[in-house]
C-alpha cells in the first residue's frame, strides 16, 4: 500500500471521509494529477510540480487542501485562508457537509491555470 493511502486510512473516520472526497474531486478535475507522499503528507503533483497538499489538523479539528500558488489565486477569496503563510492558501473544512464542490472545483481549476 502506498504511504499516502496509509496516511488517509489511519485518520479518524470524519477526516478520512473528507480526504477521500477532496481526492475524488481533485482527480476528477485534473485526471493527470498524481498523488504522492512528500513531507509526511499527501501531495498532488501536476506537470511534475507540487500543486496542492492535504493537511489534517487534529488539534484544531480540520482538513486543509493547501494550494502551492495560493497567493496568486484571485477568485473565491472569501473562502481561501492564508493563516500567516507566505505563498500558500487553503480551503479548510471541519465536516464533509461543509465542502462546497463548486468552490472547490473553481479553486482547483484556477490553481491549475497558474501551473
């Protein structure tokens, strides 16, 4: 089994469900993206470059999908979180029901256009 799969399967169910959902949306939006395991987290690569990664915060109870060129994104700014980071921005979810696929897909497509 791949390390990224183990990372996901070892998460509590609520996080695991969110991760599976986000991965499915990324893979359906960018079929050529590959899911790797870098820096101890699942990381999507697109055109052989880091595209976005998935981060689970047990301490703060959320899942982030973090975009490598997040500060270049111009759409959906009301949903994107910078959190003191210099280059990354993320979409943050505490429940599966919070995930708005329209926003998620829009951000993924815009990030893809920056690659």
